[in-house]
C-alpha cells in the first residue's frame, strides 16, 4: 500500500548535476521524516541525507556536505535530492526512505519504508 518511487537517475559527467525525486503514496507524507541512502557495487548501503517531516531540519553525510541538498514538498508528497559537483565515487543506486517518527536519523534500521532505487552513474 505504501509506495516510494524514485526517479531522476541517469548518466552524468564528473562535476555535473542531477536532481532525484521520490514520490510517496499510501501514507500521510507530512508525518514522516524522509531520507536518501545509496549503495555502490560491493558496498553496504550508506546514509546520504535526511529531512524532518516539517522540512525545517536536515542532516547530511560528510561526503556530500556542500554538494547535495535535500528538500521536500508536502503538498505534492515528494522529496528531492539536488546533487551538484558530482564525483565518480557518487556512482550508486540511490534509495528514498520514510521514517514515521518525524526525527532525523542516519540509521537505515530506523526507516520504515523504502523505494526500489534509481541508478546514478558518474562517468566521463
């Protein structure tokens, strides 16, 4: 019933930009904090960014600080990840996740729902 669908992934050159989107349905969107995680081949899934239910609080992984921006539009049940100054090591499948507790957390085990992911490939 709850669905999170990511979009916006693709191929981009180093230094380029990409905007990911996540459309949520089947839940009261404003009652959930939202997060982005990523998983590169051969590596475990890692935290990227999160935003509180109200949108007033955010948290970022150190490796994306200053390059990525998370935002949400509760009227449209969407969360976005604006990715700038992309690096080769940003290549991964990016996942959208929802946490019903409203707080911001970096722990993937705290998230209740997950999307299927969208592939981001950074290559020259």
